[in-house]
């Protein structure tokens, strides 16, 4: 963009019948953009070749049953060489359109409230944010993952250039950074709802807020600059290609152009809410506002509107009604205002505002640096009755009305939010239920809503009305720990889990087993992996090794020091000893008794500082079909899962964390255990993933094995894409911190198994940046299996 010219009107497009809520430049045709509106439509506008200044509507899309609030463009691909258009709306849906038909190709359903923000990434991924406090990642027609962590509506989302990094801004006043579906960082500083986000580069981004400020952040967490200029809510941002200059729009009726960190130009519009903006490929700026008009501004003299159109815009601006209560002009003391002579003095900067008295009226003027004169921008009045699109914020969401209801005299008022598109009876019913009020009031509340919203399509409610409860006119529109010595197995000197020496699982493919101690992999002797012996691995990997003598010795030692009420009797000790010897010998045909299993379960609840030998017995026992069925089936299964997850808390003991993870891995040995863990997948993998930060290689190996076992069970099930997305997320985030080569290898096998034969999973892995993340392992030659497996995964993701 040029640094010297000012932006002037190129054209005004009476684009929609209601507020324009979203804009985006489209990939095709050249110079075109799309607008979306509360009139439930999306429209594509193309430059008119015969008139340089004007755009013509090329395409109108319909698919939402309620207001459309946001839009993004999905980049062209082989299937859709002109790209796709995604829109989000108050019907909680996302509609995806092509440019050759007016109805959606498909609709994405999953959010539980308004979808108010969208961003598109590489490989066709879509990131959405909603009033339901979540963001969701979509690929194709499926939801890959849900990002949970905000406590209020998610108003803004954006995908960063570095693959796998996503940002969300919320009415909870924070911005969150997500990596592979997990919250990595929370940015605080804004004092009100975060309404917009914009990427500067891989390392920086902007945010804007209802607090009337714009903040520049480093992705690492530092806020490096705060920009002030707007006098009311800021709704949207867009960054110029130079990565430094940007634009912003807001509730103060302005578009502001920021150059070199300063507001260099303020363009006031004849509409209260300037909801959205975007920068077109030729450097022009498009903005959408509450009057349903899209206006395009340009620096190019060739594209500036005709003198007649410029005058019409200025006349429209001069007739605007400005409400001082909006805060657009600051506090006004009419008696102190100067007269028209004040306009004889030139302004100090572009966009400067001056108020003058003209008889009994107050007029507002703005300094135009490019024209060297004061331009009237409206008449200041006591109210804003002519602006009918002002919406009310409540709990981070926008409503047409928010009534304050005094149910009991002297008691706290209750808020009743309402949109004119809502069903008044359903709204009344939900209000009564939410506040535990008698259903007998249903007719009164519903009729009150109907009576006090008559004739309104938008805007504030009447100043007073009869309270349906009290009769009074009280309703008004409201406003880990370090390595703890567990590098070795705590019981088995020879049973230490060391890469290349442990016997922890089997695979059915030919060649040396990459998981067992008998692995023949070395840099000198490893065969070239022309045949993939690593994945998909569907057999599962378990932890088999045990030194029963050491386990029993430690059990008896700790039993002697156990609290009196937890000490085991000789009979109970004998039960555990017999059970251990039985389950350690997998060739044994003897069946565990109900008493032995009962003693094991009770003893697994020993105090956390002495329970670990019992957990090791449990780890071996769940491999046995009878124990697996007893402990993993029915309600007992849920109890077992909850108990193990409790032991895996991040502040827990590393030995217990490791053994709980190994127990979960071994649960996959039986059908009851597999069913239990698939049913509890979300909770198990979430808790397990949190243990990646513990500096303990045995925990990392067990974590990697658990992800691998899940991936194996999900192989060949393309409908389980959300479960596969969680496997990809946990494996990807674990690879950022895991150093142990065996753990890395198992995570690579898990990745390979997850994407093998599943095109959607491959696309998701690419969008999460898995390729670039694991490429460094392709050069690992010791052990050679790491490099070979990595290269095979990269081949899958090409």
C-alpha cells in the first residue's frame, strides 16, 4: 500500500436488506469478494469491467434459517479449483458453498449456539468459534476436534501460518493459543470481550476488543504494543500484505487506517456499527455496516468514485444522527461548545473531530487532511432512535433485547435476553426453568415479550413496560516433576524398560519385531524398509515383563509399614501372591478366584506412597481374560478407569503414573478392556497427554504405547475421525517434548497407524503440521527403526 495517499470512496453497494456482518476476498474471480448479512444471504461481488469503480453481484447463496454472521474462503484444490465459501450463522450451522450453485454443498452441524467466526487453513480445514464457548476444527464434512477452555462466547478465531497453531478470542477477555487441539497458552490484558484477531506473521498477531483497544502480541506471549484511537467497541481487523499496516472498524462509526503504528486516517460512515472489513487484492478496503451497505475505499485515483457519488456520500454522512451516549464523541457539554467560527482553524490530524453549536443544534465535523477542510459527519442528538441495529451485549453474546425483570420487589433483577427471531413462548419457558420460577407465569412472560417487541426487527426495547410479575414498570433493556529415579523399573533390575531390551509386545508382520528386545535393528544391519513392517499395527502392545520375587518382596515390606487400618492380613497377602504367580505365567490354565480379584481391587486403593507394587500386580492381572472381564466390564470398568485416571493426575507420583498407564495399555488385551477404553477414550487420552510434561522416559514410553494401542483399534474405521484426531493431537504434542527414542518410535508408529488408509486423517495430519514436526527423525540411524518408520510416515503424508 502507498504510504502517502489517503483512502477515498470507490463505491457504495446497497448490498443487503440488513446488517452486513462478514466480508472476505474470494479466490475467484480476480478482485471479487463475498459479503454475508443478517438477511440470511451471502453474495459474491465482482468488479464491473465497464465501470472501474463499481462492483456487480455475481452470485447469491441461501442456506441458513437465521442470520448469517461470518464468512471465510477455503482455498482452491483439485476438486474445487475456484475454492469454496463457508458461512456461519445464528442457526448454529456452517454452510459450505461453491460458486456455481445457490444452495450449500454441505452443512456442518455440531455447535450448540450461534457460529460467529470462521477461519480457513491449509488442506481444507475450517476453524469455527461459537457462542457455545467452544471452537471446532472441521475437515471435509466432519468435526475433527473441539477446543474447550473458554468460559464465554468465542468471538474470533484464526489459523496461524505455522501449521497446527490456532488462536481463539473470547468474551471471557482472553485469547488462547491451541496446538494440535490443546491449549498451549492464554493471553490476558484486554479488559472486555475480544472481538477480532488478525495474523501479522508466524510470530505475531493483533487482537481487538470491546475495551476500544488493539493489542499486538508475540505468539510467545508478550504484548508488545497497545493501540488506542477508537472510542467504542472494535469489531474487526485486517492486515495489509506488508505485515505492518492494518485497518480496524467498530461501533464508533469508523474505519481507521493504521500506518507505522499510528492511526493515519479515520473514515467515518453514516451507520452506527461498522461490523467488518477486508483488504482486497488491489489494496482497496471493503467495509460492511449496520445499514446493509458495503462500501469500498481506494487509494487509487483511477478507482475513486465520481464527484457526484463523493458528494452523495458526504451528504449522507452529514445527515447522520449521532447519539452522544454511544461514546463516539466523548463527554459533551453543549453550553461550552464554540460556534461555526471554530471551523476556520485547520485540524491537527486526519480524522480529528470537532463539535460546534449551530443555533440550538450541535453538529459534528471531521478534518479531512486530503481535502484540507472540515467535513460534516452528522447532527448530535440526545437519543439514537434512528439507529435501529444497536444490539445489546449479555454474557458475551448479542441480543436485540435484554430485559431486566424484578420478580420480587427489592430482590435482584433477572435478565431475560431475547432476539426477534426467537420463539417468545420457548424463550419464556427457558427463562422460567433457568430461574426456577413457576410455570404459571408462562403466559404472562410470553405475552410481555410479544407486546414489548411489536414492530421491532432490531434495536432497543421500549423504555418502560409493565412487569408481568409485579405490575411495576421495571422492565428496561439491560444492558511434572523432574526424573524421580524411575529411569529403571522400580522392581526389576533386569526388567528396566530400555529401548531395544524390553519384551513388551508383538506384531504379526514378518521380519524382526520392532518392539521386542529381540529386535535386530541397528545402523549397520537394518534392512531397507521397502516393506512396511511398522504400521498399521493393530495387534496392540503390552507390558509383559515382571520380576515376581521383587514385587512380592516390596509388597510385604510396605505392608509392614502400612497404617493399621490398611494393613493386609496374611490371608490377603497369600491371595495376592497366588494371583501374581498365576497371571505372570500366561501358560497357566488356572483361573483367578473372585476373592483374589476382590483383594486386588481393594488393595489397589492403598495410600499413594505405598500402592505401586499392587499396581504392578494389577498391570499384569488385567491381561488375564477373567480379570479383564471382571474389572473392565460393567460398572466395575468405569470405577477402574476413574481410579487409574486419578493416579495419573499431573501432581501424582511418577511410579503410579507410569504403572497406571501400563495398566491401561494392558487392558487392551481383552474385549472388555478394549470396549471400556474406547468408551472412555476422550478422558483417558486427555489425562494421558497431560503426562507428556513429566521428565520420565518410562512414562513417555507408556504414554506412546497407549496412543499406539488406540490407533490400532481405530484402524480401518474412517467414521471414527474425531477419535483419530485426538490420537493425532496427543501424539503430535507429545513429540514436542519426548526425548526417549523408543517413545518417539512408538509415537511414529501410532501416527502411521492413524493415517494409514484414511485420506481424511492424512489431510488432518498435514493441517496439524505433522510432516514438518517429524521430519527431523527421518535422519535418525540409532536405532534405525526410528528413521525408517519416520520416512514411511512421511511417505504416507505426501
